[in-house]
C-alpha cells in the first residue's frame, strides 16, 4: 500500500489529498525543519504541493495513454485478470496481482516491456520473426494438410500473416485470427516461432494496403460482430428439402462486407485485411454476407480470389427470396470483377438434391448448403432470471443467461455474449434482446443468440414466427 504524509498548510483538504496521493512527503507553505529531517533520515522523497500535483497528473496521463495505445493495437484492457488475460503489465509495486497472474498462468511484463513486445521484425523472404524462422515456410495463400493424433485431417492456411487451422481448437478461440494458434500450427511452424507470431501479430500496427500487395501489413481489428445466419446440420430423415434453396458449400473464409467502413469482418467481428485494389468497386450502400473463395481445393489471396455473395444482412426484415434478389442485383451492377453471386437452385426432390451433391463432389467441392424458403431473423425480448456458471475458458465468468419468455417458458442463451458481458452480465430482472430463426415444437427459440440489453423495456415479448410450431424440432 502506498503511504503519504502531508505537512504544512495545504490548499486542498488533507482528506481529499490523501485519497489521490502516491508515496511522498508533500510539503505545504509552512513546513517545519523537523519534518524535513525525518524525511531525509527515512529516505522519503519530498515534494511541494505543486510538484506533487504535476507528478500525479503526469502519472494519470501516462496511464491513459498506455491504455489508449494498448486498445488501439488490439488489446482489450480490463481491471482484473481472468483465464483469458494475456499479459499483466506491472509498475514498481504489483503486490497481490503478481500472485494472481502466476496462479492463472498470465505472462507478467514490466511497464517498458509491452513496447518491446510490439517491435516484431518480419522478414518477407524467409518469414522469420525477430530472426526466428518457421520450420516450414508456407507461401502466401497456400494451404497444408495436417493429421492429428486421433487420425483427423485438418487444413492449415496462410493469408498474409494470418495462419489458420480448421481444427476446433483454433476455430473456437475468442482471440483475433492473427493471434490464434494451436498444436498443429506449433508442430508445423515451431513452438518458438508461434509464440512470437501469436503475441506479435496481436499488436502489429495497422498499415495501409496498396495495389498489388496482400494486405498483410494491416492488423486484424476487433469491432462489433456482424449479425449473420449460421448453418446447422441437415437431417435427411427429418427435414424435407423440397422447395428449399440449394447452393454450393464453398471452401473459403466466411466474410461480412461492411459497406459503411468498406472492410471485411469475420463472424466474431475481426477485420480481415484486404488490399484496396480488391475492394475497389464494392457496394457502399448494402451489407453483404459471403465467402472469400479462391477455387475448389485452393485458397490464395491473389487476383484469382473472389468474394462470393449469398445474402444481404442489411435487409434482415425481408424474407430470403427478397434479400437474394436484391443482393444478386447489387453484385451484378458492381464494377468489380472480384465480387460474384452464389447461384441458388430450388430443390425439386431428394433425388435432385443427391444429383447436385454428386456433381459438386466430382468437381472437388466441399458439399452443399440448403436454405429454407422465407427464412430470416426474428427478435425477441426476455427477462433474465439467473446466471449459469461458465466452464473451461469461462470459469469464473457467466456461461449462459437463464431467461423467461412472455409465454412463461424458460430457456438459456449463451451464444453472442462477449467476454466483457460474461464478466459483467445484464442484471437479474433486466430485459434483454435475442434473435433466432425459428421456435421449436415446444415454443422455445432454436439456437438463440444474445443481441443486447433492452434498456427501454420492462417486460418480455416473444417473437412472432409464422408456422414455427409446425416445423420439426
């Protein structure tokens, strides 16, 4: 604990001053010689009131600047540590925080070290980071098959300085894509290389991509996660696909086109770097949902890469057929060769679905997507009843919200909650908004996703979904 002694006449009440002061002897206008002698004997620094205020202001300014810089470079700054904390930055007297960091396995840095962490030197030719070369050099845009101990096959891809793996461990991480890693990447590129890359990428300064480059100098920046439809596995025995829309399942990267900022975002709200020559001519009046696709069995961020569009989330109140027609018109009018529409075919029968699947499979495609006609998002409002404890990386945080509908039925919602919301969840009794595509036969939301707090609402309101109860659960 910091200790301060005030002496002499101060312009500020001592109680107020003590609440703000660090560890010094602060001298007012009339200070006795005895106090000064005691300070010298004890080795306590002495400051005038003006010097103390200047020092305190400088310290506050430094803390604010450090926080702003960290947030600008991709870090989320929070007052307390959890299992997802990456670094603890310490001043001279860290105290109990150091023990907490050790217990949680959090890396501890001194004040000067974060800037050193940001100084990652990258060699374009060898791929080396701070002189450490990867065990295997992946060409930009290339992919590599890896096999797990259980025999499962996964694909490692490189896009600029972003290395990804199709394994669940990589995909389910909450960190930005640039700072994620997994055991397959460590085995392929080397543990030491991955340690430097994952930490350095998260803090890489944002640059400007120029024509012809891969955009790899730009950092992946976290923003609000876009609202897009998510797929679920089709069950042949339960769901009749006749009348549904069939399209090819692309082996690319899911990307949301934010027309207002002219950037690509992942489902979690992380920005995908894209060069200006690629996005020139993209629409600026409608958000789009699609995939960055380089061809079946290939992924390379070159002129072969295109953005394949299959939805327009801007029109979320419209049914899919209306969104599809509008999005196709936007894509057809776009003055860019790098944006294309994903063709959709209405399913005539199970046999028709099988024929289309076999055709795509022979061409080396990944599979099919089928979409129910008239599908869209539906919002509902529920009352928060209780919290469920988090597990795994969410230990010590909220895992899910236990909610009650206007109908009196209860369900839990976990998807869509950010780390900050899990740390400080909506209050018990508050009304929150969620979204879903449909209701089950029991009248509860299927795959509900948390949207936010309904601050102006005092009671729950259920979504109105036509024929929802006639659909198979």
